[in-house]
């Protein structure tokens, strides 16, 4: 429960005051990621050929419409909530200092660059910055085309992409693990509670 509170505090405490959801439709509004209806998974290849998949049990996020009409996405993942169903030792390794280092870097953060709403329908590159293990890097993930009229509300938003472990000081066990870490986000949105 403490990590969930930490996630929402981190999400709600940007350098500027958080936007308020207007009581009437206006030029700016916020939708929250519904964590109970969403999932974030990651995959890493163990050499020579076996992939293993983990998931984050705790997340928080939002989709903000700015005054200029562009959208921004913010996601926060609790590194301590990583699990590999049926493989407890993999979860301990992923949370350890050799991988996500949950003790020293409890949050994994993604902040998108502003993008047009049409991207939710047509899909395409979603650029932004990813902070992992305290290292911030520019990344580009792939947003799948929306499968409904209101992507995120009536159907899932699907985002996928990969990062190089070395870019985030995660180079431990290079002989056993491939450098690429793949992420897959399946997100549902709703009004913040």
C-alpha cells in the first residue's frame, strides 16, 4: 500500500502544480490510467534463446490534454512490484541492484513529449523520456492504432518498445542476459478518483 501511495504522490507532484479536472468540459483535462484494468509487462532474453516475462503489479499514470490541444502521457511504475508468476527468484533478481534496483530507485518513469490526439487513432511513434535506475534517456515507443472510436476509454491503448540495458546502467550479467529489455503497456483510462 505504501508503494501505491508513493506512486500517486510522485505522479501528482510535478515541478508545477498538477492540473485539476474541470467540472465542465474545457480546453484541458486529465484522464487517469485505471490500474485494475491495465497491465505493464517486460521481457528479457536469457542467452542463448529463452525469453522470460515479468510484470509490474503497481502503476499510476495519466493522459493530459494541454491547452494547445496536444496530449501528454505520464506513467509511473513501482520497481518493487515486479513479479514473474511462478518464478519468485526471477522477481527477486529483477528488483535487485543488478537489474531495476528497486531499493535505490523505487520508480520507473515515462513522460511523453506532446503529441496530437490523432496519434491515438492512427498509431505511430510515441517519444518521451524514460527514467530507469535514476538514468534519464530519450526513447521512442510504438503506439498501436486504436481499435475503437475512443482509444483508452472503450478499448486498450497498446504501447510497446525496447531499451538497451547498458543505456540505464543495467549491464550486470551480460553473459546471461541479452541487452534488450522489451516493454509492453496495455492501458485503460478513466476519470481520476
